[in-house]
């Protein structure tokens, strides 16, 4: 078998309908477009929606801003720490209790109160939470962030600097 012997299966390829070739048969005269009007005259622009504001104009263009250097903390409050019963709070102990997700940067917030002294080792702590922990006789140690100054840029190639 040679390349010139190949042909499509019988009936798989149909010729396209030839319209607008005189009145002798179907598709003559108006060529299936009806009579008069915008669509009969072939003047409908691409994306035209009948006078309604088109989709490409309805959708906003360049709105908003996503900061590529944003640091996301997983918040945990003092009342949650009180209920957990931990005397030393670390990311590992919180993960073991199921209070935070794996690899999260943790920040302690000041909602609730502490009745016992606890040692807290987290990445960030609000001023009110730090005051409450030290007021209850505990201590706060800030863990270093896993990046030097800010996280590596993970955005698109829109930098022309």
C-alpha cells in the first residue's frame, strides 16, 4: 500500500453545501439566510450580542492587585490554646493536636484569656496576645521565618525591571 492509495472511509467525508448559486435548487437566492436584516447582509461583528453590552466589555480588564510577597499566617487564638491544654506551644505540637495545617506559618491572636503560664514558640504574635501570655507568667519566642526578607516571587513573567 502506498500513500496515494489511501482514501477516507466511504461516507465519512461529505461535501459542504453550496449555497447562493442561483435559484435552481435548495440554497438559492437568499442562501438560507432568510430575508432582510443584519444577519442576511453579513454585517454582524464578531462578539456582537444584539445590542447588549458584549462579554468582552462586561468583564473587567486589569482590576485589583495580588501581592506576590504577601505572608500568610494561620491564626490561632488564646482561647484555643487554653482549651488545648498544652504547656509548650510549638508548630509541631499544634499540628499533632490538629489545630493547624502542615507547613503553616502560625500567628497567635489575643481573643480569649489564659489561666496558666505557657511557653509559646510561633512565627508571629499580636501585641495583645503577647501581653496576655507574659501577664499569665508565660513566655513568647518568635521563630525565624523560612525566608530571608520576603518569600520568593511565584507570579507570572510581568516583571520588566
